[in-house]
């Protein structure tokens, strides 16, 4: 069997991704010859390489652009590398209609050790946390298989905890303004084991003083007070100096940066 025949056979069977080990077992070529032939297939626009050693057969609907959206293959990719994952941050917010601040890359949360993506593909943006909260993840059908993404509540927490990954607190707050319609604040209780008290304090401050979501801020305050009675003072941004005139709020957050959400 040739590499061309192998790709065609997988395509017919609806198996649109494969690894270097998969094709190595099916095609009788030396490793050097195999890599050379795969590179030819990439040059012809037949396959792409979103991750080293992982290949995606480019379907007809994406052939002209030569770019396959990560939602087409990300579940297969993460299964291949043996890591849990979920679509996160700005990319997850889009599933809830919060698409004003769209990510240029598909943001994926996983666990260490860090992945080494292909230099030929820059469509994936990797983010890392110590534990993946499986009970807080959602699934939906995609073009091929499924995709896993964070619940609205986990997305809200992640946007604050990993604000630097989305361009800062102003961008995070703008997304939260759209996302909060989908957030059940009481469900944030299940997110608490996977985040920090400081993150929830910052989210509470944003809800109350920036987004003017007083009712949801009150609910979050009661939830946090019940789980963690005593809080430390925190800066909104650890990258900026403390402002002596910005204390005295119930969240104990020093608002040391300016945040003004975009018009939606």
C-alpha cells in the first residue's frame, strides 16, 4: 500500500486523522522515505500537520483554503497525545454567544507537560492547569466526532484566572459582559476547588463595580463567604502597583488598573 492509497482508504472509512505510527504500520517504507512522502502530501494540500506526528486529511470543503479548523480534529488529536482537554477562554465563550472578542486561535486547556505543536500550524493556543474539572465540561457534536468545552461557569472563572491569556482584564470583562447571561452563579460553587479565592474575589468585584451585575455579585459574595470566611487583600492586576485610594470594598480588591468594557 502506498501513502496515497492509505490516505484514500482512511478517508473513505471516515477516519480523517492518523498518526505517524498508524501509517508506519500500514505502509512498507523506511522512516526517511515515509516522512518524505508525507511531506509531499502536505505540499499537495492533501493533509496538514497540526501537531508533530499527527495528520489531518483535508476534506473538500477546506481544500481551497488549505486550512482545517481545529474543531474538526481537536478531539482526535488530544486522544492521540493521551491528554484530557477542553476548549477554553475566548473560544469557549463563543459557544455561549459571547463572540464580540473572538480569539485568533482556538484556545485549548490541558495539563502539563507542555505540548510541542507543529511549526506548520498556528491555529491552536495551548493553556495549562493542574487539574481538568471533568464534571464542569460540556460536549457537543462537531463535523467529525465531538468537541469538549468548559461550562459557562468554568469559562467565567477561567477568563479571570487566566486573564493574561486573553489580552488582560479589560478584554476579559468585555467577554464576561456577554457571557454572564449564561452563567448560573450558584453553580460556581462547583468550580471553587479548581480555582483560587483571589480569582473569585476579582470576579465578584468585576460583577459588582464594572459590569453592574449587583444581584449576581450578591450571590457570589454569599457563596464565597460560606466557603472561605476570611479573605486576603488582593490586587486586581499583579502586574501593576497598588493604589492607596482603591480599597474599602467588600471584595478586598485593590482596583489598581482602569477597566472600561467595549460597547457591545
